[in-house]
């Protein structure tokens, strides 16, 4: 899952421009990220309650059911027909790689998102040791810290979606790094 997750997320988000007017892209991106943030806050809470009440098997069962429902829901989504595509899958994939390799913005997004994914992964591993072993706090403080982090992310997403990012992408990525 860790290898395919970024590809699936990027693929789903790449469809947004084809479904909305350009003026709504920033707002749609903010809503998409708000939903993602909401699930990052809510899903662990629900999973913890279910685990405490019924054990690990139902948690994995619910996760599997949600994945199956997500997969099944794709059957009702109409495929977008793109004009100008005339080659095989391999030739179109190669054309995409060439386009990507010549687009500075896409390269910057790929580099920055790859580097920025190191931090959340590191926090998941390191923060429990810091909070419990170094600060001698109760483990439930981890949940509070993660919830505060997600809540502040939600606020920043709302602000970014409301104010727009068009024309300021490079400055925002540099500031975020």
C-alpha cells in the first residue's frame, strides 16, 4: 500500500481540473484536503473505539469493507474521454514522462512532496518516544498532539482554498519548506 498510495491519491486529484471550472480548483483542493484531514482525525478514533469494544478482527473487517466499497464505487464513474490521444499505452506513458521531465513546476511538486512526506512519517515513529519516554507524559497526549496538528492543517487548508494559490505556487512551496 505504501508504494501505490501516492499514485492513487495523485491520480484521483488529477481528475479535479477536468470536473470543475478553473476558478474553483483551489476551493476543490481545499475541500479534498479537508476531507482527508477529517478522516485522519476521525478514523483513528473510530478504530480505537471499535478495537476496544470488539478486538482487532472487526477493525480489519471494516477497513477491508471500506476498500471494497471504494473500489465498487468506481464502476459508476464515467471514464473521461481525452482528445488527442492516439497511441498505445506505452507511447502515451512515455509522452507523459517526457512532459513531466520538461515541466519545472511538476518537478518541484514531486521533489517537495517527496521530501515533505518524510516529516509526517518521522513524526509517527519519533513522537511517541519523545512524548512518553523523554517527556514522561501519558500516551493519550499523543492523540491530542496529532489532533491539534490535523486541526491546524484544516484551518490552513481553509485559508489556502479561500485565498487561492494561482501565481504564488513557487513562493508558497518555498515558504512551506
